[in-house]
C-alpha cells in the first residue's frame, strides 16, 4: 500500500497553489490534485491486508486442532479466539480449545488481550474489529488529508511603511480535494506577490478507529510485526529465561497517531 501511495504521488504530484485574494490583503492556499485521490482503491487494499493477517491466526488454530492427525469434534468452531475477558476464554475452551494439547492451550491463552491489556487497546483486538467491520459490515474508509504545508517564497506590502503582522489560518473543517481552499495567509494590508511561492503539502492516509485517527502505513507495519511475533509464539512457545531478550514476549501496545 505504501508503494501504491508513492506511485500515485509521483504520477500526479499534489501541490498547493498560492492565489492572491481579490482584495489583495491575503493569499488563499488552494489544493491542486490533478488525478484525484484513489481512496476507494486504498480502502480495498487495506481491507485485504488486514484480512490476510487475521486469517493467519485462524490457520494456526486449525493446525493446532489437527495436530498429529487429530480430528476436532466441532470443526466449524475452530477459529482463533480473541478474548477480552475470562468468560469469553472459557467459552472458547469449551467450544474446541479444551480438546487440544495443553501446551497449545497455554500458547493460545497468553495471546488473549485479557491476560495483559486490562481492557486497553491491543493489536489483536483492533485487527479483529477492523477485519469484522470490513468483511461483514461495511467497507473500511480511509482519508487522505493535508497534514502540513511548508512555505517558501515571499510577498511584499504595497506600502513599504506597513507594520502589519501576517497571520496564517488553516481550515480544519474541510476535506483535501482539488480546488479546495485549505487556508489563508492574512497580510493585514495590501500586498503584491514577489517571485513564486512554492507550497509543498504533506499528505497522510488515515483510518478512524474508535474516534481516533491512525496513520495507515505505520499501522499496517505494526500489525505485520506483531502478527509475526504472535505467530512465532503460537508455533514455538515463549522463549526460555536464558534466551535472548529479542525472543521474549512483552505486552503489545497500539495507539493513535496524531491527526
């Protein structure tokens, strides 16, 4: 997904045009997006990536249930559980986990959010929730919004004795799209443009989860890293105390990025 975002940005460079206002007392910052933003395509890619990661856990659970040619009594119940409390864990044990090898039961148990998160946000619970939403409720929706604008260039006051102080106002209630006025540089007096003003926007692709904005690319990278770590534990168990610290398991944390 990161490569697709890079390809889009390279093929249709996003810019912000500095437009002198009609009253000549300010400059509007106008978004220029030549080809539009393929947010729907990115949403589909995100949903597929999350589903693939979530499915990896179910595949491991299926392997545990069939270890040494075992045949689970209720094969339709064999899915990787993600339990927020002890009650749900006991239900999962009754459903199928109680039939597998005790070592596998313990590996599944230490992966459950209720054993280490105390109701907090975890990678597993977030991954599960997003996958359920995308595949069974409504497609995930990502946004591509302006994060910051770096300004270079200049303007000058028509009256060189003007002592006004320029002020930049960025609008927070708009969506980044072609032709949208993102903000205004208020000069406080009549001005004229001097040379070319170059505005380089930084765009972030984000997803809203539980009212918090998460940067999609770093989120996926963290999901991939934590998924690999969890799968290593499920396949091999926890590291022994005398093994390297890199192999040890620690509570997972995931939090929102600044919008």
